[in-house]
C-alpha cells in the first residue's frame, strides 16, 4: 500500500482555496503577445537516469530558471523556496525560487503540502508568471516549498532537477477546486483560448542520451508514423480522494510473445493508468517472477532486476489491448539503461515491472509508465478527454 499511496497520491494538494482570478486579470492571447503566429509550442524533454523526464522552465519577472520533472499524475507544480532548509536542498544542487525577486509574484500565505514520488513537500501556495519557449503565462499557481519529508519507504531519489510540473487532466468533474481555482498551467490552457487544439503531445526520450519533445496545441508529424489509435478516458473507480484524477483508459488483455504466445485476459472493466512513475504494473493474474524467469532476468536488489544489455533485441514483446487497440512494446522499451552507483557509473539494463500485489492498486487496474509510453507518440487530448497513440519514428 505504501507504493500505491505514492503512486496515486502524487497529485494531492492540501490547502485552503485561493480566490479565482477575475476575467479581466486573465491574459487572453498569450501566444499573440509573444509574437507567435500559431497556437502551439514545443519544449525539449530530457531523461534523468531513465527515471525522470525533465523540461526547462522559467518563473517570475525577471525570469528565474528551473529544470522540472514532468508528472502525468499531478495537476499542480512545485518549486523549492530560497528559504529551503537542508531537507529540500539535497547536495546543494537545486536552483531556488525567490518570490521577493519577482515583480509578478503573489501569495496569500496559504500553507499547503503536496506529495511527489514518495516525498512530502510543505510550503506556501504562490502565483507567478511561468515562461515556456519565450511565451509568458501569468498567474500560474504552484507550491513554493521550504521543507520536505519522506512519505513512503518506496521514495525515489529527487536529485538532479529542481521541481515538478503536473500534466494530469485539467477538467474539474472530480476535482474542481485544485485545478480550476488554483489556475495551474494546464488548467489555464484548458480554460482560456490559447491553443490551436486542446492537446499536448509527448515523445519521451528512448535512451539516456536521447532528447524527446512535448508539444502543446498540436502534433509534430516528424516524430510519428501511421494512423493514431484513439481511446476515450474513463474514471478510476477506486474509492480514492477526488484529488486524484489520472489519465485512465479501458484495458482488456496482455499478451507475452514468447515462442508460444501467452495471453493474459484482464478482469471485466479493467483499466490502465498512465503514469510518470518508472514502472509497469502487471495484473494479479501475471506474476513478475514468472515473467523474469522466462526472459532470464536476475535480481540485483529487492526492487531491481536486470538483463545483459546485449540480450535486449531477443526479449519477447508485450502487447497491451487498450480500448480495443493492440499496443506492443519491445524488450528495448520495458528495459532501460540506468547508471548504477559506483566509480564508473556503468549503465545496466534494468526492468521496472512490478507485481500487482506490491502496489495496492485496485483489482481492475494496471499501470503503464514511461517505459510503455516511450514506444509511442502519445497525444493527451484534454479537450475531448481521450488519448491517441501512434508509432514513434
């Protein structure tokens, strides 16, 4: 249950609500003011040791620059404060946000906290201008945290980047207060006519040295081939707090393409949760230990197993049936290069596939992380509430 608490509680923000901004405070044509002739923009995405995927942003006036991790399970954003104590300035590597140095910042001194990848972050809710690719988005709300604590024994290391920006669905059917009245970045794109299309398109890096892309408002035809498979988003009926609104899709079957293909039917009304957590969670009917035995993986500690990197081309494919479409990933996708600790930091080919019982997920849910998503060019349509998949070039 600890890992599931980290997994689906990532998006929790606990705070009093700031009053919504009035219409005349909103910037109705951000892209035009920035000199853009199209309602779309893109940002490079980088991989951090195969675990996190980050982009560069700037906040405030004048801009303060940060590197933040993308999170599909969170609707908010968090940055470390200039007043951070030692708990949130690990190794002194983070760039810190200085509210007093920004002429566009505002705060109601609302004390709040937020979960992210097994850590709890505490601080104030702040609004300020956020900059992407030369464009300015005023009044975006985020958590300016000044201390953190470990919320789960399955926490992930959060060194190497400064903060987080959430990309969870911005509609308010389950969670109106957190994403609408807080005016998070994605909710502003959802509520104001800023984009050609109400979508963001994601091409994750496929290796440690690769660069990916996230595009808001359109798609990049140079990054995918063929037709899109379109799946409508459904709600996750799990009894969770309404603050958790992930991207959830119907799922019905998994097939292991061993010499004799092995189909694993899923329970009726099963769903797949798309997440930024670096793992794939199998259903109850498929044990990870059995799968590792088939592919010859060996455990290197209690969480990780590995295969020799030269065996990746020979690993069996996995096909997930999502919304009636068969989406297949290869051994190159469900294994990933990761630099192990040690003097030479030699990359190893690791797997992060977990047993269902280790997560506390609802019985009808599986989880598909970045090692599934990096195979596809994925379009998250927050206008029509659906997800589209195409093959990556």
